[in-house]
C-alpha cells in the first residue's frame, strides 16, 4: 500500500554518495551534519561517500577533502578515488596499509587521453585484485568495449558499475553476463520493470542500491525498490546486504 | 489511489523504443502503476508525423484498459495539412482528452507560426497541450510563456519542467506569468530539491506528476513526489487533483 509518506522497511546502506562541491556546481549539501540529516529524513543508515573534487579535478586532493566528512560514528564509509599514476597509487597504498580502504573509485580518464585499456590500467587493477579491494566505475562516459575487455583480464576483481541510464540499456545484460564479478548500482536505471527483470535474469545478489546523492535526490530509487515485487530477503540484499558483502571481501 | 486520492500520470508513451528498453507492454505498465497506486496514465505516440498512425495505435492501446489509460492526440507540423483534421478525429472520434507535441522532431521552435493551428484548435476546445521541453533550441520553456497569453482558453503543460536548471527557471517563470501554464515533473535528472522548487516557486496547484513511462518506470518518478519535502496537501494536488482539473476526468 502506497502512502503519501515513505520510510524504508529494511536497513539501508547507500553505495553511492558524492560529497563536496564540484568545480562547476556547488553541492546543496554543505557539510557532514546536513548529509546525516538528509540520510535520516530518508531512512538511510549508512553510506559510502566519495568527494566531488576527485571526479574531474584531482583524486589525490579530493581524497584529502573527504577526511572532513567521515566522523567517528561509522555511518559514512570513505571511498577513495584512484587513477593509474604513481602518486595516486602511493596514496591509496598508504591508506590501505592503515586499514582504511574498503573500496576505490575510478573516474573517467578517456577525456584526458587515457583509455581504460589493459596497457594503461592492468598494473592498478592487478594490485586491487590482489588486495581484494572492490572498484566502483561510473558508466557515463565509459566505453563499454574497453570496460569489458579490460575487466575480463581481472576475473577476481569485484566491480560495481554505477549510474547506468536508459541509454546504457543494451549494454547492461551483456556486461553482467560477460563479467560475473560485476554488480550494478541502480541510482539512475529506470526502464520500466527492469529491476525485476534483472533480478529474474541475474539474481538480486548482483544489484546494489545507490542514490548518487547529491547528484540525484536520495529518496526516489529507494522508494522504487520498496515497490517492486522483490522479496523481503531480496530487498534487504539490494538495499544493504550486497554492499556489505562487497566491502567485507 | 494513494491515501484515498486518485493518482494520474500525465506523461506516458505508446510505441516501442527498444534500444532504450522502452516497451509498451500494458502488463508491465499496469504492474508498475498498481505497485504505487497510479489510477490512470495518459499516453501518446510521438513516432509518426502523420499523427494518424500513432493515434490509432494509442487508441488501440487505451481500448484494452480504458479505465486505466487516457489517450492524448499527437500531430506534427512536418505534415501541416493533416494537423487540424487529425486533431478533430482524435478528439471527437477517438475520444482523446488532450494534445502532446514534440518540438525536437521538427525544425521549428514551439513559438513559430507552424504550430499555431494546433494552439488555435486547443484554444477553441479548451484543451490542454503537453510539450516536451528541454535544452533543445526548439523546446525552450520560455517559448511557452510567449504563446500562453495568446490562447487563454487552452492550458499548456511544460513537460519535464525544462529538464535542466536554466530551462527549469524558464519554465517556472512561464508558470508564474501565466495562469494557464503548468509544470510536469518527469525527468531522469532527479536533482535534489527540484520538486520542492517547482512547488514553492510556481505553486502546488501548477505542478503535475508525470513519469515518461515506459521509457522510465513510474515508480521512481512518483517517488520523487512522495519523498519530496512538500506538504501532503501539495502532494495530493501534484499527484492527481491538478491533472483531473485540466482533463476533466
């Protein structure tokens, strides 16, 4: 039964929240307290967060800005951004040595002339795979052929593809079939009935709730998931359980 | 129904757009609609410039579940000689209740004279017209503000409310300046605070829920309204009362 007001009925661990200002777009969420208030309003218990400055300016500096958002209460899990440069890898390896890396994020580098090809990314991906560190990769701007070809060279690497839109519709099924260790984050994937259809074809264990707040509103996809015919066990997996398993690996 | 309120979705498509996963299977749509309490979805077919082909397909689609779907007429100035006669047929014979226009499929901005016969017809009949609007040069919402005062007996619904920030501001300005202009909510740009902005700046009596189904699942789109920080009374207006007033259903 739908109501004019909504709260989730399972624990929620958001896989994809961006904090801080983009260079060309201030965030509506100004600080950690505001983010926690927004999460409370939508019934989100925990979230994986990365800093906006890592997207197209600097993963290294952006990761430093992320520190101010973390706090002591464990509600916000840092996701460090990485790129295939010595400085970036050294930063992540240092954090990893401190036990602070549960996932990393790879932003698009094709616009800067570096394609997602084995010759450019194998060293980085091999290290992540060896350390059992999962990687988040945004689908917008990604080349699907590069993505599949390169990730197939690292079959043990757990990958979460984020931000799929209806323009990626034809890519999703072949990617999930070709890459058994890939998970699909759902922040923007809206073709009618597709959540249930992907559950039927690939299983709920391959789907991960993320809002991509503050790029998108936090509530709508969570509301959607609670109004599918997913079982309560499947809903719990998608809203939190799958992400916990990925990060604990 | 949601909390006893009839819910109308003002923006839906008939026709398949397979590359984007848009499948106009009534069972898929009804499953999604029932899951969130949508009583009636307004549908139209924009893929045939003659109007007749798509309108006939829409009529066949509606006839399968006439209590759940309402048809909107589509015509195009690409075939100007057919526009008015097809509108008369669609409204009088097919019993469609409003008009849909899609400027990006034509070379003409929506305030160019090629569109005037449609506006004159809507004005004579007291009909609503929903436009696709957005950043395309044919589709700027500010053009709706140009035409609305000239046709005071017609109502103009700005589909997607302009979609992106600059165009959204134009849409709001058009609604503020003209009592016969309304703002429709569907978009995959689910930016935080958009629904709140539309309601606060244009008024809850001027905002209309739509989903773009089946290109987009209606569940996350209605989730935008349910999870917005607006009053329950505003939600009732957006989800159905305003559309019922415009369509007389």
